[in-house]
C-alpha cells in the first residue's frame, strides 16, 4: 500500500505514536503520552511521505507523524530541525500574507504559502535590523553618561 517505506521507518513496531480516545483530553495529555516518542522521528527519512500518508490536518489526527506531535490535526510540538518542506500544500486564508498567516499554516500542518513565506522573511529581516541597532544604542548611552 505504501511502497514499504513504513516497514523501514524507525517507529515500526513501536507503541505510543497514537493514543486511545479514552486516554487523553488535552494537548498536555498528548505531550505527556506521545511526546517521549517524538525523538524516534529524528533520524527517520520519511517525514514528508509520513505526513502525506497520514494527512494529519485533514484527518484531525492526534499523535505523532512526520516529526511532529498533532492534536486535532494541528501541530502542538515538533522536533527542532523539521523542515516546512515536509508539510502538505497550504490552504489560503484571510491571514495569508502576514507572519501570523505563516504560523496558521504551520499549525495546520501545511507549508506556508509564498506570500506568507515572504511576510515571515521580511519580519525576520526587520527583527535582525532592529537587533543590529541595539548595541549601538547601548554604546551611545554609555558614551554620553
Ligand atoms: S516520521 Fe516518525 S512517525 Fe513517520 S514514519 Fe518516520 S518515525 Fe514513523
Ligand atoms: Zn498563506
């Protein structure tokens, strides 16, 4: 069915990647129950195909897929080094074109759309420029005091 990638995945035969409906109520419960298994996805080369197969956002999935922990189809935790490239195609929303839009995509398990990526890049660049100014201001304050 899946071309055998799942047979070679590090999670094969391991428990704790999903939870029984009765065992949890909140995202914190999911983090407690599934969180420890997240590290298993670290060396797994199948993040993208795992997400494309499980379709966590669409399926309102609860548990671990593709190096992320999902709660009701939204990402609530992830490995540090996961890439947005692994996520599915974005849905366009009213928030698109803003940094918040980019976060909305990520929460819904999607790769940010081009206009959200652009907005996020601009915001990062602006933050960097602002940060670069900080030491100078400090120096000035010292120089004048
Ligand atoms: S990404 Fe994680 S859940 Fe998906 S196949 Fe790999 S180890 Fe399993
Ligand atoms: Zn967008």
